[in-house]
């Protein structure tokens, strides 16, 4: 299948057969290959530093440490909900490390919905791509869990703690 991505500066078509074919950059601007996480679960979370759910960074770090052999947590900064992630890459990294001791991966800031939706979220939110279900990102700290074979397990709204049994039962 082909997923189209465009924004003001970028018109790109990617051939996406699985989550592992999607291209995204780290917060430092380096290409991040999702295929590196084959065999592990991945939890994608759209994050923001000025949100009521921001303290979940602490629980995400705890989850990352508790299941580091089975799970890769990936924070995805987004400024589409209440403009609650206005920072640049450097300020996002500094905030996460200083306030929450974050050591899990953080990507570049992207759009998770709308006309400039990143291909990662096009895959995560569209059944025709993920093979499981449609969803829409409602707010910051919505979570998407991928199994160790690259399949969407489920998504969880912002009020679901990263340490919730809804998520951890898939990691046992």
C-alpha cells in the first residue's frame, strides 16, 4: 500500500507494507528505523510538555525500565492539542530529561491528525493500513501498542495510565 504524506515543504509517497517501513526522525533529527524494534512491542505516545497528562512521562519511563527487554516506548511530540508542545527539539529534550528523567526514545515533533498527518499516525489510525481498527487521536498522551510482530494491539486514551493492566497484560 502507499501512504501519502505532504506538508508545506514535503510531498512524499511511501510504500508501506508494515509499521517497520515507516520513516521518522529522532528528536535529534537522525533517521529512526522502526525495524530495529522487530521482536519487541512498541508503545507510541503523542506527548506534550504543557498538558495535564504530562506527568505520565514518569510512568512511561517506569514502563520503559520495567519492560526494556520486551518493549520500546516512543514519545512523539505534537503541538496540535491546545498548543501544549510549543518547544523546539532542544527544549523538549531538556524538559523531558530534567523533569522526568526520560531515557526512552523521543521523535521529531509531528502532526498526528489532519492534512499533514505523519505516515506513522496514518498507519496507526486507519484500519486499511493497520489491519485492525480505525481511530482518531483525541488528545495528548493517547497511546498505541504494537505487538512484537508489528501488529496493532490496541489504542488507549489519554486517561489510561502507561502502567495500566490494559497495557501491561500484553507484555507479560
